[in-house]
C-alpha cells in the first residue's frame, strides 16, 4: 500500500493504483524524505540545484495548502479543486521547467497496422494549446474492413484516411459530433484509429467551457464526439500532421499496465465478422471509458 497525505486527508491505495507522478509546486510543499532527482544549472560550475525536480509519489507527499475534495482516479489522475498539487502527467517537473510533457511522437510511430497502433496510442497525450488529454480508449479501422470509412475508396471526405500515418482524420458524425481519428499505416492503405475517450490532464477550464459542462467526472470526455468538442476541432483539422509541434499533436506518455479489448461500438451495419472483431482497446482500471463497458475483457 502507499499513502498520499493531502492537507488533512490521507488517501491509501494499492501500489499498482498510485499515480506515477504528480505536478507539485515548490511553494507550500513539505516532502517527507522522498528521493528527488535534481540536476545542475548551466553555467554555475555545477553548483546549485536546477529549477526542475522529479518526485515519485511512491513516497508520502503533504502540502500546507488548503485543498478541497482531493480525489484519486484509478487511472492515476490526482485531481484537486484547489491547492498546488494539480494533476497527473506521467512526467513531473517543478517550477521553471519548459514543458511537463513528453515529446511529440515521430512519424514512423504511426506508420504501422491500425491494429498495432491502436493499443500503442493508449496512455499517449493529445495536446492542442493548453488542453492536454490522455488517450484512454480507441478503436482500430483497417483496410478491407466493412466498418472503415475507406471501404468506399477515396472521396473528398475520406482522402485523409488514405494519407500517410500520423495525420488527423476529422469527420462530422450525424451533423453534430467531430470525430478525431489518427491515420495509420503507409500512404494509400486506408486505415485509422478512432479516439473514443480520454482523461483530462491540463486545461480543464477550457475543456469544460467547450463542452458546456462544469464537471470533472468521466462523462466529460467519454465518447468520441466529446473528445472532438473538448479539443475544439472541426473538419479543417483533417490531414493535419500530428507529429509536428504546434497546433494539434500526439505526445509520448506512459504505457498502461493492463489493456481491455472488445468489439467496436455502433457498427451494426458492418459484416458479422467485423462487428465481432475485438478491435476496441481501453486502459484497464480507469473510469474514463465510454459505454458499453461490459463488452470489454482483459487482453
């Protein structure tokens, strides 16, 4: 078991449930002898700590700040309604760090079969400006797949699906929802991965404003249309390279320990073979997964 002491509250959890890292501020921080990683400043002759410190929450953290209603999600997100401990990123940096997130994934990361790319995207981060989302649920759509938009060939709408891996494919569903897909495989193949659900990492206020919901519960981002809305997407983002800095990008992030698999959602029009195919993937143990959940099983 591991404990997090936050204000007057103590959260106990199994070690596997603990967040790997949290963002903390030097101000009002009291560490109870955890190991920290510090580096030296450039040009100071090796004297003095860097403004960046990495702290592992396997050890006890406490803060003097006034915090309200701390909650730890089973996906490792530590959420506060106030105070200096904010939320999980997978990378922890304290004050002065240029970015608390991993680098943009390289182009060749995406140039694989959609069935291989889909589970690899779990735990990665979607970033558009201040909004950062952790990918928690995806679906793979392959060539010769009767549920894939590419089954009708190249059209004005589906042309991005046949582009090279690592580009966005955004389409309007039912005239209401913007659906974000990550194009997979080589140019001309016609495959993609639908982003079904995410968990918020940064920019919660912007997410809530775009969604029109003042909540931090899973209903905020569990569903592909909600993800597109939270990122403020339109079809203009189709064919945007997700491996280049700026705009919309996919950043590296920690791999989930366990993955769930099951049939895809809402594809009753497809052939029985493809309706039953277990090409839906989700992070195990997180509440940030869309319905239905009872069709998912351990991988």
